[in-house]
C-alpha cells in the first residue's frame, strides 16, 4: 500500500467502504487559506449519486469534519485532516464475495496481496467510496488554484459508445451543468441517459470518457525528466477506480498525424506567446506551455453487474457462478467528474509549489 | 527538474544531447547480479538508428562504461553508474533555434522554466538522446526480471495511420524481429516502411503506437491507492519524449464496452487462477493479477521537420518562420521499442522489490 | 510542514494540542498483524503524566479509536488510522502568548514560518501532545518487531545534573520500572525526584538524558550512504520536542578515545560473530552489526516555566516581560521514555521492511 | 543502499575507494548559477591530506570534471554531474581483509548485507574517499547560499581529549585557518598536533569534535514535524564516516541546565528580534530562528590502525589476529572540516528551496 500522493502538497488517504469513515490528510498545505466547509460539501454533493435512475441508491449525507490544520477559518500550515463518516452501509451483502472474487474488481488481487486479511466488504479501500477523500483534498487544491486564477472544468465526452461533440471552450461548463451526465452536447447527453437506463434495466453497466481541462496554468509547471506534468497527472488519474486510459491533447490520434499537422505553431495572441492549435494539450517536454491543459480519461464499465458471471472459489479453486445483489451504479462517469477535477487540482497544486509559484503562506 | 524514478530501485539520469555524455545511476540494485556489458550494448544497438532510409543519420557507437557498483563482474549493492559518450555531435546546427523555439519541441517551455539558461543544443536534456540512459538502466532491470522468469516484449501496432493485426502472443517477438519497424504484422510493416519513406521525402514525420507486454509477472505487484501499477507505468512512459497517451488492456475501447463484455471472468487454467479474457491488461485495483500486463503507448510524430513552420522570436516577440536543417528521424517508433521495454522493466523491478518479491542479494 | 516519516512503513501525523484530536496514519503496515487496543492504551498510559508532584496536572483518558486498516482484529494492509480525542483543554490560558512568544518554545518560529496563521494554543502542532501520535504508531511498530524477537528498552540516565549508573543489560527494564522517573539506578532515581520537585517548587524546569536500546536486531539493517541507521534514528529522535543531542555507542566520548580502545574487536560468542565491546552502539557503516543498538538522547528542560522571562511583542517589536500561568511539566524525561521507544521502533520497522526482513503479510 | 539525500535539492552519490572514480549528481539545482571549477577544486584541496606527519600519504590531484548540467559556465537547471578520478590506488593491500573484517570498519556489516558481493577494496563505498562527492555537492550548495548572504564556518574543538576554547564568533575562521588541524584556539591546536603525531608513532589513532556554524540563515527554515532542521542536519552528518554523535546549541549540556538558564530570552537587537543567549543553536521547534545555527559533531578515532587487533575469519568463523598495513590517517578531524561544511550547506539549500526562499532560477 502506498496511499500518499505528491511531493510538496502531499495527500494521504485512509478509510474503507464499510469502515467507520473515509479520511484524508494534506501535508504541505499553504497557511492562510480561508476554508469554507460549504464548498467542500458542494463538491462532495456532485460526487454523490444523483438521478436515482442512472446511479446507485446508496445515499450518504457526506458531512465533512475538519480534524486539524484549520484555526479560526484559515489553514495553519499544519497537516489538514478531513473526515466523512460512512453511514448507509449494508455489509451483509458482501459476505458471499469473500472467497468468490467479482470479475473486474480488485477482490482477487487484494486477496492475494494481503494474504486474505483485506477488508473485502464493499471492496474495502478499493471501493469507489475512497474517492470521497480525493474530492475533499481536491476542494482544498482547487481553492488554492482559484487564488491564482486557475480553473478546472470537466465534461463527459463519451458514455456507452455515444460520443459527444465538444462545444467551444467557453460554453463547456455551462452546458455540462445542464446535463444529468455532465455532457455539454445536450443531444448526446439525452442518448447517454438512455444508454445508462437500458444498461440498468438489463443488470449491466457502461463505461465512458471524461475530458478535463485546466485554464490559465502559467507556463513552466512540470519537473522533467521523470516528474513530467503528463506523468504525474496520469499517475493520479490511474488511482481513480475504473480508469484504463489517459491521453493528452491529440492523444492517441496524434499517432496517425503528420508532424506538419501535429506541431502547434507558435504565434502571438494578445501580446503573449501562444500556440495556434493545441495538439500538445498544453504540455511540451513535460512542462506546461500556458495553453489549456487538456486530458481525456477512459473509464471501463463498473464491474458490479447483476448478470451472472463465472468466477472461482478461492478455497477450493473450483469454478463457480456469481450472481451479485446490491446497489450498483450502471455508469460511474457522471459521478467521476468532480473526482477527475480533484485529482488534476491536487497535482497542479503540488507542481506549482515545486516550481516556486505558490508561496508557503497565502494572504487572502 | 526531477530526474529520478522509483522508490526502492531508483534510477537517476543525467547528460544532454550535446554534452560530453549520457549517464545513469541506479540506487538500490540488488547485489550479486552478473553484469554483461555486451547485453547492455545490444539493447543500445536496438535503440540506435538502423535503416538509413527510415531514421536519422546520426551515428554513435554507444559504448557503455561502468563507473561504479560492479566488482569482478557482479553488482555490489552500491550505486551502479553507467556512461555513454556523445560523439557525433554537430552543435552549430542548433544556434538558430535558441530564440526561435521549434513547434512541438520543449524549446519554449525549457526556456521559460530555466530562465534561458537551458542547454538548447539538440534539445539538451529534452532530447531523445536521453533515452540512452533509460535503456541502460532497463537492461539491468530486465536482467533482474529474467532471473524471475519475467519477459518483456514490445511491437509496433500503428505507424502513420497504418494499423497492424496482432498475431498470437507466442509469435509476436519472432515476427516483430523480422520487421524493420518492429511490427509483427509483416504486411502492415511493409506499408509502414512506405509511409515513413514518404514522410522523409516530404520533409515531414509520422507517429505511431507501441504495445508492450510483460509475461509471467506474479500476482500481487502494485501499491494502491496511489502507486498503482498502471499509474507508475504510465508515469514512466510519459517520461519518454513524444508520448501523448497510455492505455492498459482494453483501454479507451473499454469506454464503449458493457460490464458483461468487459469483465474478465475468473477460470482455472493449468490448475491456477486465470481470467478468460484480459481486458484489464493484467492489472486489477492497481495490482497485477498474474495475466500478461498489456499496455499501449501513443507517440506523436517527431517535432523536427524540414517543412517551414511558424514560430516566435523570444527576444522580439515577433512571429517568424523557421526552416530546420539537420538530421531528423521521420518516425521515432521503431527506435522507441527498446525504450518502452526498458521503462516497463524499471517500474516492474521497483515494484517487485517493494512487494518483497526480489531479495536484496540475488545468487546467480 | 512535513509530517510523514519513513519510506516503506510511513507514519503521518496530524492534530494540535487544543484541536479536537491527535491522529496518525500508518501507510505500509504489513497485513495480518493482530491489533490489541489494550496494548496501545497501555503505551499511552506510560506517556501520560503520572506522579502529580513531578508532572503536569493535565489529564486525558487517551482512548484510542481505530478508524481504518483493521478488520476483525487484524491489520488489512490498508492505511491504519488511529485517533485520540483531546479533552482536558483550557485554551484561554494561551491567548496572551499569541504575540508574546515564550522563550525556548516554537512560538516565534511558527509565527514567522506560517505568517501568524499557526494555531498558537498550547503550541499547536509543536506541543508535546503530538507525541501521542508517535506513541500510537510506535505501539504498532513494536508489535511487529516483537514478532521477530526484537525488544526495545529505555531508561533515564540523567536528570537535572544527576547521573545514573547503568546496571547490567538484563536488569535495566525491571529496575527502571520501579522508578517514578524510569531510572534503573534507584539511588540516583530518588535524587532525580528531589531535583524535579525542587524545580517545580521554584517554578523552574530540568532536562535529562534517556538511553534507548534495541535488542536482537539482526545484522544488515540500514541503507547507507545516506539512509544510515544512525541518521534515520537521529532524525526521528529530533522530531520529539525538546531533543538537542543524539549519540550512539560511545558517542561524544569516542572523540577522546584512541582507535585501539574504541575499535570493537570481533569475537565468536555462542557460535556467532559478536564484538567484545560495543563502542559502535551496534551500528557500523550505518548498518546494524547484530549487537545491541544503543543510543542516548539529550532533552533540554521544558520551556514553560513560571519564572518571569523577557520576550518581545511581535506587533510592536518592543521588549516585554512574560509571566506564564498554566499546567507545566517540570521535567519531560520520564514521560518521554515511551516516545523514544516508539520512534526507535518506527525507524527499525521501516528499515527492516526496506532490507526485505519483514514480509508484507505476517501470519500470526 | 540509498545514496540520495534531499527533497528539492537532491544529491546522489556513486563510486568506490578503488573504483575508477567518485561522482555525484545534483538534481534540482537552480538554473543561472555561475560555476567556478576552481572553487570546487579549492574545497577538495582542503579535504585532501595536508601535513604529511598528521595524515595519510595517499595523494590524489582530485581534478573535478563536470559531465552535465552546466552550459557556458552557468547551471542549466538540468542534473549536474561531477566526477573525480581515483588515481593513487593500491588495491593489493586490501585482499587480506576480504574475509577478516577490520574492527571499527563497515567490512563485516557490508559483507553481511551484500552477501559478500561488496567491493571490499579500501572499504568500497564505505571509504572516507566517498566524501569527495559530498564536498563537490557542498561546493555548489555553498555557492547558492553565498548568493543569499549565508556563510558556513567550521572549526575543530577537540582532538584526542584536548579541548579548545572558542574565540568570539568573528575570529573563528581566521584563527582556524592558521592551525594545521583547523582549531581556532592556537594553543590547543599545538597540543592536538602533538597528540596526533604521538598516535601516528604508536600506530594508533585519535578522534575529535567539530563545531559547524551557519550565519545569516533567515528565520523560517525547517519542516517539522519530521523534517526538522536538526533532524535533517543530523541525518546528513551521520552519513559522514566516523560520526557517532550530533548536538545543537547547548546540546548534551542542556540536559543539566534549568529552564530559567536554558531558555533564550527574546530581545530586540539592531531593530530585529534576536535571542540573548543561543542555547537552542538557532533552531526552535525544528525551524531556524535567525540566530547562528550551531552544531557539534563527534568523530570516533579512525578504525584503521597498525596495532594488532582481534577479528574473525568469515569463512571459518575462527578468531584470528589482524595486522593492518597501508596508509592510514591517525586523525580524520582536520580533513573532515570541509565535509561537515558541505553537508550543512546541502541540507540548508534543500530546506530553503522547500521553504520557497530560493527561486528555481538565480540571476547572478
């Protein structure tokens, strides 16, 4: 286990799906940041299941409790610990999967790695529930970035094979906020909802793709050779359960482009250096170039489905059939939007501190 | 700059394209490993430009010199430093790009980040030349992994829009070795060669996709929540110049699959737990599950092209036109095969030491 | 702030003296360890003020709450979070020191570093109260070490100028347990108690020296050049409030010895390699040699005293006089014994995991 | 092995006593620093054996070669690698110690830890020769600190039981430079020389104590809870071969002081906050307070002596007698002065970057 991320803004996560709580400690948070618990709660609300027809029925109030690092409403520079209690827990559903790992889940690998001592209830620390900790830390990071004019937006661009068209950059956020699946192409959004409902009806699930964009990141963020901005962002995104691919700018499409098409020509825009296109996704040589940082993240379909599946009994090494019961999300993508934004904010904050762009005390 | 990778098997890189050498220090290498300089040289040879018609004409003998950490042919447990001299260097070609950043390159971001003090000749540390260090360290890591029966293979699956069909796992290596571009689909390989030659003729360049596979990795490798195997592999791959996307198993295609299609059902094969399909690419919950680890990596086309491009003069902030001269690779993908294998080997070695699967002394 | 210690067994601390709680997260704890909350409570009890006449009157029940990482009484391999609530808090005493830093305390440096946003009540995170987190983590580490036959003992060898004679190794623990100040020389112990009482009567305080010993550590623990066992132990001890010196084996006395006196000659004892003397304190070249690891730690007198002291008002930069009121410890040394043992256990556990001597799953 | 130190200014060391070279890589060095090889050479010269009568007869020209990270005389921000060749090597002297570990040395622990694969010639990486790498890195760090007005001085305060009186702070450097053993008390210096010569005559060795002082360090440097300034300095000093104790300010003497004596009262001096005394050695709560940082470091006598010693044959586990021949230093202290200064400079530079006090680009 290695549950910490970051070098100068270091996030440590703890808690399990069916334990008493999910928590996070942030080490290296600048002092002087005004903390607004309402803002954190609002982010958590976006992560919560919303429309009953397209998500799980597990409901949690997710009230944040700050245990340290904040005094009289401002961060102190000391480690900031935040907790959310787990409440709507129904552990009896999970006993049957203890020795019969669910296909697609971490049940089997966790069993092997931790010698069967892992908390298998609800997937333990491998549950999507752990992303509550990411969102809490991300809310702090986004507050810091906002102080420097940096904004992070995310929208759904694919669900269950339905692809969305990307509107102009300025409209994305507003349009996506009107979609129950966070898709800025409202026509595609309607189809996505249909696909999710159909999957739910069939006891199945669907995957999708999220695009996340950071605006106004100054040039010079990123620490190559190895701590590139792409590398550290990708590492952070792969910690979100269900992510199987990450690409920046033109991404996999760049593989079929010619250099003369791909290369972003330098121009002067509003008196500053910019690039005409943004196939690099705002990152060159692992360092931000001042253009929007654009990243797309592929989510596999949620593993928990009600359709019968083959598995193996870990005690007898005999094949068997698994029929899962419980409350499952037919599609994780809409709820993953705030998680993706959180992870991007955490990595950018850490890197901007490393680059000397965020001071140790912020005067708000 | 952060030029170290790994926690227990820690690789530190130094050197620039037009400096005296490229070097690497490995800290945490197990003692007792027999070091065969010929094997390292052979890996470097694969990374060297081969067919004159499809690659740069820069030629370097790339003789490895071991400066520390090896005594009487075996690793001692002390830091292992290896060097390769730079020889075929023609720096005068690069003076003109000092203040006129090449589109697609790190020239601009390096200039901003290092205040103009960066060594701009040949891209300095942002040059593909730095991958010599990765290949040297990877040769050591692959030797360690071989001791545990682990094998890494890589093949080209796309160049310039030409996609290859993947043969059965057992044939990949042999077939790819017969292709000048490392593609196991020999018909596609011939077309890829044509595409590269055409790009070279036009003073242009093309990108591609590499698939890398690790066989016989035991289950239990990977340290979630944050140091997942996918995350650390992706981070390592994004350190290779030109990488813009990384995906595991079904990858981006997983986004359009249903859970009932995607989930890899558990079965018993040869008396051991396996999965029927391998959409997870051998990794579940960030931990290896014993199946082949499969990863695809997208490379943008090389940035250096002879076709005229727009850029900006950094002194005057005036737009201008850049006409590059020099020796350029029209496609980096074939030469990237050993680099990709090296990075996978480095990450796997580091993670297996973390998991307690590789001892501190190897008795060969 | 950097509140994490360790590489493979990583301890992260949070909480403040007058905040809601003190907590710790352990990342990298082996799975399968049976957790006994009573044992942790017992360690905390030793850290609590005992004899009213020689310590503070602040009283806390210090009930440990485990928030994650333990399932059905065994560690799961996931991050282990433990909390203790702060209860007997009287914050009103501290308002007057906000802008008038206490001599000897971290009030001034914390004010400068965190721009005045630090939680100054009771010293915030600089309070001795934070050592509750160290003791909790240490209790887990000591449990792991006990599994491998390693035992850590500590005793007071100096308080307020009174020096103790060290009895034979086997008697230390039993004799020290009979002393209210943890001193195995019971005659010196009686004098130490007198010195502490006298200091308390005068509104003053006294310092002292603790010796901590680890028995049965196998040879080969320690990661030079930089992560030496001495270096990592010293770093851990200096994190305990009040420590100003650390020495191993003969320590400062070694400076006046001749090589022929100092060098520990190798001999065979009970069929195994040992050294005749132990001036090296069980560590050579930064690596354990199998002999007892012996370390002495100097504590300055507690800073909070009732005698009037000069200070400066941080708002006016005028000199002023400070008369502290509150509940102060005239001597921290007796309560520091379990803290010192905890830190040694944490470092040894981390290093033994690094050396591959502790597996990732312990079968108890 | 873990041969890297530092978080943002990261020093990695490689090389062995009898290998081809000693080298160091600095990762995270600010760009724009003017590099003067003469200055580095001068530091190395101070580390070299000087007076033939009081030190080893091994002589090396120690010419520094910069392999990367410097372009046109300025640091580029890329990893800076420096090398010194080993020349005056006489390996045949060491074959006899392969299986007969020298008392006081790391021969035995290295043999155990690295399974007998360690390079035993001259102690391999455990040799004092490795400190050449520390001095090279320290020369860079001292250059950076000088840019911010910070100065580091060191002097010998004890050798072979002879203790020196400390002159006033301003005189230390000048007086110490006139002593062959770096002692500012010239009367004590003469006695120290005598003691060393006598030890040499008898085939024996003597230890000593160095005091190192950093002037003009701004308040606010240090990252508690765990990365305290004392802790990171102590860890760095314990990496120097032969160090057995480290203390700050009043150090071990603080243990016998009363709080009313020890506490450094705050006063106003030249319009700024200062302390009247400096028993804290310039560090409170792990953070610098603006006063001189004062540290004392105890060195055991060098282990290699010509007098016969008992040891054990590692093959037969039989006791035997060792009679060493070769070129030995009867006292390492005088040569350790630049090493101690180097380590302090490295740690301070790293911490000041962490604290945001040193920018990523320095304009000289």
